[in-house]
């Protein structure tokens, strides 16, 4: 996951434009197939996408977050991470007011 985080940070928007859909598909597939501990490793990458690229990240990660909240409903630690990531996504999708 640290390689993915590095690519997101260093690659910028060109990386996201070229590999965003593939990354989102992989995250969505992993979210449904890993245990709680694996989810806790995936969420920092998802959070990073939402923080670095709010609009694009929210669009890309919508399906992954839906799968995550449906599949993994247990565990307080996981619930906090899911809520935090959903909050980041909600704020990212909020229209900017001037």
C-alpha cells in the first residue's frame, strides 16, 4: 500500500488520469475480499485519494466505499475508519461556496 500511496502523491493528476479507474477497481475488489485488518490497510490509501483529489477521489471511490460498508459491518475500529472516509468523501463532494 505504501507504493500505491507514493504513486498517488508523486504521480499527481497524470497518474490519476491514467490509472485511476484501475486503482478504483482494484480497491473495490480488495474491499470485498479482505478481513478487517486488511480493510484498515486499505483505508489510508482511500483517504489519501480523497484528500489529494477531492472531486476525482469521491467519484472513483464511491463503489469501493459502498462495498466496504455493506460487507464489513463489524468492529468499532473499522467503523470509525469507514465513517472517517465517508466524511472525507462527503466534504470532498460538497460544492465550494464563494
